[in-house]
């Protein structure tokens, strides 16, 4: 059953100058990542590689049971192990039918895809010669990383933009909590926050708080130096823009707060009001699952956040600017058993990650990216390459070069390119093949 779904995989290929090696991009849905991973295409041209974007089972159009894929009896085939097995089989097919059977393979990926790239190299070293794992939170697990670290980084990002910004954000969250106790207060929240529907219960007010927090997650992780459309249209340096909105005293506090949140949820500025249930749901991932309960990809990630991707992220209200909401394995377990009929495996990552004996993996992380709180920032293993990007947000190094790029990401891409080039030369040498590049 693990590999029976291979035929459902959708791949998207783009050739470099030649096809001497294979650049394998690990991701969930392929279209969005293809459009936002231009640095890989640059490397492919330099090293004469075939670029392959392979869609992860249960994401995008790769739904093995169609509209029934997220039924409990069908979703159990969604796992990291099965996805990596799919990748391995497809690479073997490409080597047999498209490229040389001796083609070296380099895995790339950002975020969850970055984790997959590193797992791919660790689990299938006989197939994958090297990997670039960008913004991969492979250490963001219970017992490894402090559960308050993720939201602390977000708060630090907004503090760096303007020290008064988190102060006003805290006031806005406090105002919502204070107003929530009465019908008139909830009506005020709805009007000033421009919500489409009235708030009728404490649970609906909680949804507003988590919905707003989710916007801060995305604004921080996508704090790029130029306008982007990766999930949502965002301006250049959206954290700075958000703080300017939050500190505009000509508007009342909650309206300012809505303006900031709207940077993420209303990037087109076409929405007359916010329909929270269509934009967000409280799921197993405290950072959000990327959509509503009608979104197929969001449901897939919710399931994975209940099984293997157990990222422990909570807020304290002390080290961060958000209402206190500590992470709890017990709460997560109750949710996952009720929603999917599964019990989380919080130590799955520890059993499947071996940094001490792994080799030829680049782990890159950005200072602006809250996911670096669970990234590989230190290692005594000389066979791993660690790249720190001082002004980097979420896998900025994988994006196409841009005139607005900070010097830190330009240097990072050069280090990554040189390192991959060296590892490819070694791979060709092991195969007794001359590299198709200088």
C-alpha cells in the first residue's frame, strides 16, 4: 500500500542546459513552489541539471481517492515515509528512461519541503547524493526546542521594526479579550475589525484571536524585501508596513489592528469584510494549516500535524505579544483523536533524524524567519554545511535573485552554489564520469 499510489504523482520538469544530474525539489503542492523557487533553476543551468518538482501525495491534484481522500479510511497512506518512497521510485524511473542511470541527484526544499529534502538524503543516501534544506524546522519537536521559541521570534521581528509595535499589538489583543464578555462588546469587535459575521460565543472570539495570530505568523515568515505573491499578495517588508499601520494614531486601535491583519488576509484590498471561516480554522498546527476546512491541502497538513509533524509552538504572553496559549500534547492528542482517529507521535522526528552521521546536507536558516527556532543552527558534524542569512525570511535563498536582495542572501546563495558544485564533482568522480560543467 505504501507505493501503490505512485501513479497519482504529478511532476513538473524544466531542463537546464543539459541533463547530467537531477535537481529534485521536495514540496507539497508543486505550482506555488515552482513559481517561488527560481534559485534552483539558476543552479540547474549552471550545473547542467534536469529540474523536477514532484507533487507530494494528498496535495495539489495528487489525491489518490479523489474527493474521498480525506476520509479516515483513506488518509492513512499519507506519511513522510510513503512520500519519500514515491520520490525514490520516480527518480529510478527518470534515471532509467530520461537521464543516465548514473545521474547524481540533489534534493532541494524549503519549509516542510526542506525537511523532506534532508530526510530524503538521510533515508536514501544511495539515491540522493546531496540536499539543500532551507528553513526546515526538523528540531521543532517536544523535548528538543522550547515551545515558546517560535512566537518569540515573531515578536522580535516586529520589535526590530518598531519597539512600540508589539506594545500596541498586545493592547489590541487585550481589547478584544476585554470586549468579548458582552454582546455589545462583541458587536464592537465585529464592526471595528470589519468581520463579516457577528460574534455569538466565546469560541468565535477565540477564533478571531487565533485567526489574527495566524496573520502575524505569515507576515513574519514572508517578510521579503520586495512585493511577493506566495500564498497571499504582500508588500515589500510587510512587517515594517504592518507596524506603520499599527502605529497610525488617526485610526482607532482595533481598526488599526484589522489593517495590519489585512496585509495577509486582504492583500488585494478587495475584501469588504473578513470571513474568518473561509480564511482559517484552528487545526493541529499552532502556526495554522494554510486555509479553511474546505481546503484540501490544509486538511492534509492537519493530518500530518496530528501524526508525524508534531511542532510544539505555544505562546506565553510574556516572551511574546500574543494571548497566552501554551502548547499541550494532551490538548493536541484530544483534537487528533476526535478529528482523525489518530494519536500523535511526538518522538517520530527523533527516530528519523540522524544529524551526527548524516553528510552532504546544507541547512540554511534566516534570522527573520520564525521557523529558524526549530532549525539546525549548530552542529559538530563537519559533513554538514550550515548557512545563516541575517536578513533572510522563510527560504528566501530559494527564491530567484532579485535586485532588492540583501547582501546576506546573495552570499548565502554563493556558498550554497559552491558547496553543491563541489559535492556534484565528488559524485561524478565516484561514478568515473567527467562533470558536464567547469
